[in-house]
């Protein structure tokens, strides 16, 4: 006999309605994709009144046979990952500092940290990159890295703060009871547990960070989005759709790969729970044991007065 913990097993009518809804949804999605395909494949008229071929016409994709195009895309991927990698490391460090400041015992540390964190979280990332570029004259690369690090570090810091606050109070009390200082307890006992608990959220934010590198186009950094625009300016707007389609596939591959790593880390960092079988539970240590039976008389009770059975 099977038992459902959260809900009852669906009946025949519910299963039939679910199957019908799934079929209708699949047909609607397929129809939408078909409509988009024919819209893109249809010829169109430009601003001068001349007819242009559809987006899937071979004349729009012959650019893909040029090795210089793929060389430009390869260099853009390297520059994107170079910015994202350094920014990710700095964002984690900034997040750790923010989490320690937000959970500090002194209000002179906690309140200013909270104000800074809310400021960085509320400021648009595009403006932050431009602000760093214009104010500090760091160059396009470090403007993007610092902007991404501070913005995503503020979000990671808030996640780590929530992880630290979710720990039982006995963790901190145990550290203090063995002679550790408040900072040592936070760094040695609480922070490792909070980091492991919030690791899926941190990795998900790092996936967002990779996509946000496209905002560095505002400071002319040669990442993927800026490279697509430069290629379009060089080869002409005729190839704009093809270039954006290739860029879309590259972004998709990078983000799907990072998302898979995030899901794997979430699975590995979670608690290891065994299966519970309510119908046939197993008691640890009960293997190889057998019941001990006692002889019974007519009434089945031991006679305490004489040691026999009644």
C-alpha cells in the first residue's frame, strides 16, 4: 500500500484532464514557433522600399563561412569569461564582507553596512559600471569587473546573512563556550555552514553575473554583445539576425552549463535523506533478531507468588 504525504493520488478524471492540457499546451507552443519561423522567413521591405530576403535566406548566413567572424566570436567569449571569472571571485569576497558587516554586533558597523548594501542593490548595474568608468578612470575592463563585483556581491552578502541567521543559536553559543571569540565563532563555525547552505543561491547569482557582462558594452569593452554590434557595423545590418542568433546560442551554452553546475552543487550540498517506507519500516540493529516467546498457562499470566503459571 502506497501513501502520499502531500496530496492524494490523482484519479482517472484528473489524469485525463492533465493529459488533455499537456497536449493543448504542446500544440500551442508548436503553433507559436511555426508562426515565428514563417514571420522571420518571409521577405520584407526596407525603409527605401527595396525587398529584402527573409532571415533564413542563404545570402544572410554566408558570413558564417568567414574565419574572421568565428575568430571574433572566440575572442569575445574569452573576454566575457575573463571578466565574469574575476568579477565572480571579487563578488564572493565582497559578499562575505557584507555578510559579516550586516551581522556585526556593533551598530556602528551594522547600520552603515546596511545602508551601503541597500544602495548597491538598488542602483542599476548599467549606471554602476558607467559610474566606475567615469569617476575612477579604470578602463573598460575594470569598470565592468568592479561594477559586477559590487552589485552581485551585495546580493550574495544578503544571501549569506540570511544563511547565518537561519542557523540554530546553539552553534554560536557552542563556539563561545569553548573559548572562541565572536569573530572566530562567526568565521570558523557559522560561516562555513551558511556558505554551504546558500551555495545554490550563490551559484545562481553567478549565472546571472555571466549574462550581465553584456552591460559592459556601455564602456566599449569587447565582450560578446559588443562584438556582435561591431561585426554588424563592419559587415552591414544585413547580417544582424545571423550574428545575434550565433551570440544567442553561445550565451545559451554558457548559461546552461553554469546552471547545470549550480543544480549539481545544490544536490550535493543538500542533506542526504534516506527513503522512508511506512508500510515496512526497518529498525536499525534489528537484523538477525527473533522474538522470545514465554510459555503460557490457561490465563497467560505468570504467577508471582509461586513462580509458576496459573
